[in-house]
C-alpha cells in the first residue's frame, strides 16, 4: 500500500532579522512549522545605542542574562545645572515598575545585546518548537502578498504560507502591502547617539554615581529645543546617551542617508548652555553618531492576503517614549497568539487573512498610555477591551 505523504509544514517567511523579526520567530516557534528569516545584512556588525523594554513577555530572565539592566529611577536637570526633579530624600525618583500593577521591570539594553539574546532564543534547538533558520545577505525586493512569494535581490523566490514584513523603517514589503510607496519623513529632529565606557566617567559629577550605584537610574537634562537622556546599559559597563537637537544637517541629505558621523564640535555648540559636566561627558565619547529621526503617518492597513507588516515597517515612531522595540515585540506576540493553533500548509489563504485582520485590530487600540504600560498580551487585551465595552453598553 502506498504511504501517504505527510502534509508540508506551515512555512513562515520573516523578512528582516531585527528586533521585531526575531521576536516574531520566537513567538511563532512550534513543532510543525518551518520558520525562515531573510535578512539583508550579514548580521556581523550590529549597531545601536540603548533600547528599553517595559513589558512582561515571559523571557525577561533570559534577556536580563543577556545584559539587560533594570532601570530603578530617574532625575531631571535644568540647563543651569539645577536638579529639577528628585525624590524627597534627594535621590532619583523611583520607578517601581515591577512592584506596581505594571508588573514588569523597565529593562535597558545595548541594542546589540538585545538583538543577540533574541537571536539565541529564535534559533536555539534546545527550546520548544522548530528553531528558525536565518539566511543572511538575503535582501528582499518585493512580495506577492496574495501568494506569499517574496523575491530576493538575486532573483530567487521563496514562498511562505505567511509572510511577515519586519524589514524596518525603510521596508520594501510595505509598498507590496499598500500598493504604493509610503516613506518615513524627516521630523525636524536629529539624535546624537553616544556610547561611553564607564572607566572614562568615574570622575564626572552626577554621571559617576549613575554608573556605580547598585540601583542605576536614567538622567535627563531638558533645554528649550535640546535635551539629553542617558543611562547605563550592559550591566553598567557602558553609558548610553541620546542627545536630541533640531535637525540642522541632515535634511539636505535625507534622500540618501539618515545616519552620519557626529561632530563633537557641533554637539558641544548645540549644548553650549548646558552644565559643564555634561559637556565633559560628551568629550569622553570615542565615537559619536548622528541619526535623523523620521516619522510616518498611520497606515490604512498592515496586511494583505498572506502578508503582514510589523514593527517599524508598520508604525515607525519617534523614540520619545522609548517604545520602538516594545511595540515590535508586542506585534510579534499578537501574531503568535492568533496563529497559535495553525497546523499545516493547507491553511486556506482566507483563514490566514482573517487572522491577520485580527492581529491588526488587536494592535490598534486608542488607549495608548494604558497600552504602553499595562499591555500583557493579545488575549488579555482583547478580554479587557471586551469587558470594558460590555460595561459601557450596560451603563
Ligand atoms: C542599525 C539599527 C540601530 C538601531 N539602534 C537603536 C537604538 O540604539 N535605540 C533604539 O531605541 N532604537 C534603535 N533602532 C530602532 C529599533 O531597533 C527599532 O525601532 C525597533 O526595534 C523596531 O524593530 P524592527 O524589527 O521593526 O526594525 P529593525 O530592528 O530596524 O529591523 C529591521 C531589519 O530588517 C532588515 N532589512 C531591512 N530591509 C530589508 C530587506 N529589504 N530585506 C531583508 N532584510 C531587510 C534590516 O537589516 C534589519 O535587520 C535601531 C535600528 C537599526 C536598524
């Protein structure tokens, strides 16, 4: 008797192996699924400064082991050096996220460490579910969203039952989903990013304490149109600084580049009226980069056929609330939830599209503050919104 061919596994193609793409692979790992990540870069020189996550997602312990530092408070200085916001005990204002009803620490990572930890969780064969395969140097040019066929720069095509466009702010999959190009535009702000080893900071007032106290905190200095936000990462061995300035230099370069080498001289000029100790901190930085901050109008949709956008490809945002990484991880979790019971490749396209619609609906609520801080997964969010709607209609 001929033996029946086993059904082909459900194949997930993730375009982009950044924070959102790797989180998506972790969320969708299952025994009966094949997960392929197509990443344009060679993944051998990841860059970035600090990145924060304020969510409970069940992998915090692994992420902490990968260098995530708990942020325990904050303080704010004025440009004249006066400490504007501190607690009554003259200490930084505590951020007791873990013990509040937010129930999660605010974890600060070097982006490279977070990326490495997520890569490990996505590809580790000892974890439950098939590990993801990462294909580096695989730049995708476009996608046929209905059939789930992506076309790579080298002409190769790869077909998936589900395609996730996690290809960041300059997404190619976005144009395939929307049927037209939508690009992120300059916002008038640029950010200097600095990473400074702790050893260079130990004699600088206010900064040295932040780097050596057992409970590190975030420090902000607020001026009229310039501001500094800084805090330790990589277990307090590095200080990460983001210094926001009006975008003088990069608008002219916008069509070709959004990152540039930063000039210490220009940085010091922009922060001329700030306290001397922050300028000494800038001077201790071996390598300054300058990033243009871009933003995008809300997209009318994130999905089409077998394809969905997540992370910066779907909703690139300014870093002012530190939500870029968290939001892409939440998108991934929602995909994991709505595809939790999908089994084999015969899953009909309409069923896939319906699930993608549910992801889009779950990820677009208006109550953004509660959402930023209380979100604990798609199921809990849906249950909570339904309960609120029922209470409202009963009132
Ligand atoms: C180099 C870099 C450094 C960053 N540094 C910081 C930081 O220090 N602090 C911070 O708050 N945020 C930083 N961000 C932004 C932050 O990582 C994102 O906002 C957030 O994590 C959303 O993740 P994402 O997966 O949507 O996008 P990203 O994390 O940007 O990942 C997108 C991935 O897609 C890949 N890709 C792009 N185009 C293609 C294509 N055509 N085909 C295949 N792959 C493609 C990219 O190489 C990248 O790996 C950085 C982003 C990048 C790319």
